[in-house]
């Protein structure tokens, strides 16, 4: 529950024992001695009451004005009008405490290099499907760090990052629905693993082109394991081949 709190005056004077007098200083009624403070309580984004205290104001009127501004800001932060997308994306990143470092790096790159420069000035309540589609269409016309056109895969990763951030805003009831679900990425197809058949191996050796995701046949895998049976990491290769662990899980083994 929001409370208006109160304003008070205090100073840094000390008594003979060195203790601060604060609000007990006999000189406080004098003009220009000490400074004004305020404190109040207001719910944060998650509905929990927090105590707010600020000080250093030259007058009681200034302290009261700052208190009212603080309470208004607290109320605004609990709705879509109170959050720019820049501020929300950084807040969302701060809450992602259980993700892998590489995932955080990719999220941060999307947020800082593309999403904030392109969309950061908009408020959450201003976002809708047409606006996001127009912005992503503009991003699709740019080039990446290598000077190449933006790939559908990169655009899809941007959409995934934005959608994940806005899903939290929906859960916190700042917006009613996630407008990022209306973004369409043309030409994007999830890559499917292809087996290294003799024909594909021959084509790769001839042209240098290969599938984006390819897997060995059982015969090729057996050949690899037999050739490395004396290798010091043979147990590692065997586990990777036959138990389906992900790379991060394998590299985390002692």
C-alpha cells in the first residue's frame, strides 16, 4: 500500500561524545541549518512494499515535491506507461540469473547493439504488432558486422530475445499480451540435421559446401572411436558419441 510518509529536517552536528544529533540538534529551527528529508512506502514492480528515503533538500517544499514525484514514479513503474523498452530490457537482463554465460552474452548483444538502438525509446504500452514488424523490416535491410545481409537466423534470434523479455512484462501484468509474437521472419527455417551419406561426403569434398547441421553414420562413428581408442580423451569421445550429452554438459565434466 502506498503511504504519503513524512518530511523532516536533520543535520550532521555532533555532541560532546561525538554522536550525531540529527533531528535533536537545537539549531535546526534556524534558517539554513541542516537539510530536509522525506520517507514513504510504496509497492515495487512485484507488489512488495518498499521503504523509500531521500534527503539533502534545501527546503521542506522541495522535499515534499520530491516525495510526490517518487510516489508517482512508483505508480508508473507498475504499468506499461512507466517503462521504456530500454529500461525494461536492462531490468529483464538483470533478472536472468540462472542462464549460461554464453546465453547471457547473446542476449546482451541483441539488447545493446540492436533492440535498444532501434526500439529503446518506446514505452511498453506503445508496442504493437505493426510497429514491431516495421522495425524488424528495417533491421532486415541492414548488414551485420561482416558486411553481409542480416540472416533469417539472426533475425529470429532477435525476435526470440525480445519475445522472452516481453513475456516477463506480460507475467508482471504490465502489458496485456506479447506483441513480439506478431513478428514474422521471412525465409527462416529451423535447420534439420542431415546424415553424412556417401553422396553428401562426395559433394562436400568436391564443392566445400556442407549441411549446416550434419551427423555421422554409425559406421563413421565406429571408425572414429576405433581410431582414437588409445587417445587420453577416449572416454570423453565415447560418452559424447553414445550418450547424447550437449557440449556444455560435456565440457563441465571433471
